[in-house]
């Protein structure tokens, strides 16, 4: 399944379940067997290409990247591009690490959440990949591979991380809850998995946060609201035509049966850089206007859907 394996027999001292049950060796990585075999072939040959892992959040991309560097004799650095995504990051931090003399013959640079990296920074990175190719490899992870520029993609081996089935996730989280001595009802896992799938990491975090005094207690309403936020942003960043986006948004909102959209306005503001694509100012103005009007109308859902239409028109 890519993400979880029983590591309780190892010296793992971490209160976070996602770390406690994270695989420590490549052979412990469960799922994506074709990819696992390919990676193992690279390791056995000693010839690792630049790699690009893409797929949904929480499905094990970063875990696999870390397992690779832990399996070879190399110096490595991990940079989270959601926090460090500018030209300065590439010119200073990436180039600085790649160009200095290390203790090992090989250097590996992991750029996590690479789809957050600005296009001009990606263009500079392309040149660095060629300049330091003799002794440096790059492993990139991202959710949205279409946000990676073509020159980067053509210089990497791309692999999609396939998520496990909902049934497999249920088995995994049940095992973790059992090992932690948590009492739970199998039916309680359904809304948690449905709201987070295929983000296994989120499933585990939700269960840990919902565990009190050895028992799983979940606020179903909060779980559903969190799922709505995630799904709406995913629809906005998808490549669907505008009409299809609107139909999906309308169905998603209707199915959620939510009556309070206050948190959704805030969420769309907090995530504006993920979906606005250069039209941030106009999107924020639209959010402000609709949020103000929300307090004055009776039917909150109609008002929110009017905002969705306005944003879709701004971003088409």
C-alpha cells in the first residue's frame, strides 16, 4: 500500500502514527509492486536516473523517495517546494548543495511537492539537472504532474503512485488501531475513509486525533466538512471543462448537505495560490464580496454556488 507496515518491532519512538508505521526499508513498502521492482532494479544496478513520482496526496510518494536515499550510499537533502519554491531556492540551496564537495560520490536532491515550484525556478532547475548529472540525481514528487514543465518531465523517469483500494485502507487502519489498543466499530471507519480516500496519511491522522482514552470517537460532521473542502479545491485545479467543473461542484455541495459555508470561504482564501493561477487579486475580491453577502441572505447554498460560478468565470 505504499505507506504503512508494522514497524513496532523496531526501535521507533514517535507519537505520530504516520511515522511510527512508516516503512523503514524498501522491502517494507507495500503496494505498487511494479514500481517497487523497478526501483529495486535501479538500486541493484547502481544507476539511478532522475525520478518523478506523482499521484494523490498521502499515497506514499515521499516515503518511497526517502526509502531510496536510505538504500544507497549518498549525501542527500530534502526540500519541500510548498515552502521553498522560488528562483532563490534553486540558485542558492539546490545549486549550493549540488556544487559543493560531499562525503559520498553521489548526491541526491529530493524536491517534495514539486508542483508548487514556480515555472521560472523549474526552468533553472532543468539546467542544473544537466550540469551536475555526473554526480547528482533529483527525485521529484508532486500531486499534479501537469504543473511540471515539459523539459523537466523529459529528463526524468515518471511513475504514478497508485492508491490502495478502500478495503485495503480499512484493513491497514484496523491493524494500526488494534496495535494501539484502540476500541472501535468497523462502521465508524466508513466516513473517515470516504472523506479522506485515497489520502492514507489523512485517514491515520484523523483516527489518531479521534482517539480518546483508548476509544475511537469521530465527529462525523467535521469529517464531512473537511472532505468537502478538499474535493472542491481538487475540482478547481482539475483539467475538466468549465461546465463539467460546475456540475461536479454543484453535486458535491448538494451531497454534503452543509448549511454553514463560513469555513469554506476561509478555506478558499487560504488555498487561493493553489487554484487562482495569477488571478489571485480578483479571486480575493470575489471571495470578500460573496462572504459579506452571505450574512444577508437566507439561502446560503445559492449564494455559495454564485461564488463558485464567479470563480470559474474568473479562472477560465
